[in-house]
């Protein structure tokens, strides 16, 4: 199958960075680079009850193996979307604490694909590239749930004139497997979760899917992607 014009990137929502078994499998995967992909690690910031020192150590380890991003679960380590508080303020505080601990994230992805205008402004303030927009509407979200919708990279222009580079997520691992025999978008951004590596079938599916994707799109990493078009925030707001 000849490779067509276009690029593909892979990111992982690292939601169990302090689980030794998950972390061991995950870092082994990063070093192995399946399909030739350098995987971006979007690491969940630590909860107050978690070991922040170990989290920082493992974040730096991931950063040595590929792009590093900041992932937020607002409610708890196992509940991604916010149920109270101000989401933007939480992310700003997490971002500052990560930097104080020597963790230099370059990307952001909101847990449960949550995004709103103040949060996008916070992403801009932290200097992040955003990956929270999706090319599909997650089926578990209720009508009107705040999120951003975009199918290909673009600069998002905020109301105050600032811009955020958006590298939307286009496929889950399952969606990629179902799409490999169909037409693919020019830029494919696949995501998976670290805990999926505990399942032998999911590990095999990841290896096979990325090997096949590499035959259709040029493997690259999040840091290499660019965008030429510009869109207004209002154009991608889907709340």
C-alpha cells in the first residue's frame, strides 16, 4: 500500500503516571516507537494526594523520549470533566506548579475533551499548543457539553486577538482501526490511554494500527506540525 501525502502523529493521555506497571509498559513503548512514531505524552497533573516528586521525575523521563504535554482531570484522577470550580484557574495553577518542579510541558489536552473560552485563554497564557479539539463528538457527552470541534490543524484566534495553535485529535485507537481502509484526512492525530497497555489485545491492536498508519501517512510528532489557516474561537466552539 503506497504512502499518500500527509502526516500522522500519536499522543497518549497518561492518566496513571504513578502506577508502576502501567508506567513500565508505557516507557518501553516510547522507546520502541511502534510504526516509527515518536509518541507525545500528555500527562495528567498530580492530585493533591499524589506524590508530586515522583510525578515530576516521570514527566521528565517522558520528556526525554518525546513531546510532553499537560493533561487535566478536574474532578479526580478517575473523573476527567469539571464538576465544580473554575476550569481555567485550575489549569493555570497546575501549569505553574509543573514548571516550579522542572516539568516543561509544551502541549495541553483537557480531560474529557473539556474546553471553553476562558480555558483556551489560559492555554494561551501558559504558551501551550492545544490538542483538546476533536474531529468527532464524543458519544458520552450530553447535549451542550463544552468542547471544541476541529478536524485539521489551525490557529485559533481568541476574542482578545491572541492565537493558539490547535492540533486537533482526529482518531481514537478504535476509530483508527476502523478507518484504515477508508480515506484518511491529510493530518491524522491518534490518541490512546496508557492504561490500555495493560490489555494484551489493545497492545497488539496499537502496534498493528500504527504500522499500517505509517504506510499511509508520514510519521512525525506533535512538535513538527504547523498550520496555515486561521479560525475564530466562535467557529470551533461546540458547547
